[in-house]
């Protein structure tokens, strides 16, 4: 995981854990820190209440105990979801979806690189067939990652046919991973959402889709949860990727989005570099979050 962790609560909690004893100010400060970090009001209330109970039960007044309890509680809640990527099929097909500009193409570049480092053969499909710049951007990433690419043969070609071709090539050439980039779309545009269902249906004529990853930008905060819902309905999302955590103070978004959608976070993006992508490990994340 990258070193920069602006989403860590440690700064916000420093004053509070620096005091001698837990008192009412401690609880106010904790609540404020959790709200600021975008845990959302409901989860914040639940966490504060559970910690108050634990502190009373263990008769402790030591802020260090409270810090440990907070870390453990967040880890326990994050761990309720299975964050492992399911890439056992051959080829394993991953469809990447999300609204404009959240970081889909960048994530695919980093993901292809991650798979290559782990010894997998990869082909990416540029199923964003209207934006030539998007195809070029993906092509540059594919080259850097050492992955093959299937591009549209003409402007505006049916995205489903590009995805289909990529899977076909993977099957013919024995490539292990297919990662499909899709055009960014607003969750309100039903035509574009139907297009996603079509890509999926067409690909499934050849091979099952192993993962449908919905990319969410951490800086959008709770709004991201609303975005997720339409995609879950139309694209059969299996996991989330949270990007731009490096530019966000909203580490709590990770727990909020997981609990509110019921979908596991499978990858996190923390920068624009090819190595700035990591699998999601609740223990590591909770430790970095609470400090
Ligand atoms: N800081 C930071 N920037 C990121 C991250 N991921 C993506 N970006 C940046 O976000 C911007 C948009 O990324 P893209 O990958 O083009 O987003 P997209 O979702 O494919 O965009 P569309 O194709 O327009 O839908 C680019 O400037 C990326 O460099 C991240 O984890 N951290």
C-alpha cells in the first residue's frame, strides 16, 4: 500500500488520544472525527454507542484502550465482507463500470500491471468506442503493463462486440485474464445502463463474467453510494474499487459504502502511478485508518 494516507484519522484523533482520561469531550471529538471522515451519521452513532458500552463494561478511562477498541471495531465491521477477487475461471473476465472520471481506465491499467506482475497473461478491451482519447489512454496503459489490447475497428462500434472479440481472442490464444473498460456513464441514463447489461449478456455467450467491478471516487463521499445502486441493478456488480483515496480525507467512506451497498471492496486506488493499486485488507486498512 502506498505511504500517503491523508484518509487516516490519526491526525483528527491525536488531541483526543493525547489526553489523560476519557471524558465527554473525548466522545464529542470522536463523533466529529468520524463524521468528517465520512462514515455517515448512522455508522458514526453506532460506533460511538458501541464504544461507550465497551468502555463502561471494561471500566477503563484510558484513551489508549479506546483507540484499540476503535481499531478492532472498524476491522471487525470491514471484515464482514469477502474482499477476495474471484479470478479462477480461464479466461477470467472482469468488467469495469462506473460514472465518468472516477478512474476506470487508470484502474484497469494498474490492475493489468498487477496481474502481469503476478505472472498472468492479460488482454484489455477498449469498449468505450465513442471516445478516441479513451482508447488511446487505455492503449498506453496496456503497453506499460505488458497487456494486449482489443480496440474498436470503427468509431461508435457496438461496445459489446469489442468485449466479445477480446474474450474470443483470449480463448483462442489461451490468455488468462480479460479486463473490459466501459464508457463512463451517468447512473440516470437508462440507455447506457442497458448497454452494460448487453455487454454482459453478449460476453456470457462465450464465458462467464467473473467480476463486475464498480469504480467509485472516494472524494465524492456519500453520493457514491447513490451511484452504486443503479449499477448494482443494471450491471450485476460483484465488487467495488475505491479510487483517489490519496486525495481524500474520507477514509470512513470505505466502511460506509461497503455496508450500505452490501458489496465488498476488492481494490483501492491511491494515486496515478502504475503501482498505486492495492488489494483491500481490512486489518491493514483499519490500522492505517486509526493509527
Ligand atoms: N489521485 C488519484 N488520481 C486518480 C486515481 N485514479 C484515477 N485518477 C485520476 O482521475 C482522472 C480520471 O481517470 P480515468 O481513469 O480517465 O477515469 P475514467 O473513469 O476512465 O474516465 P471516463 O473514461 O471519462 O469515464 C485521471 O486524471 C486519473 O489520473 C487515484 O487513485 N488517485
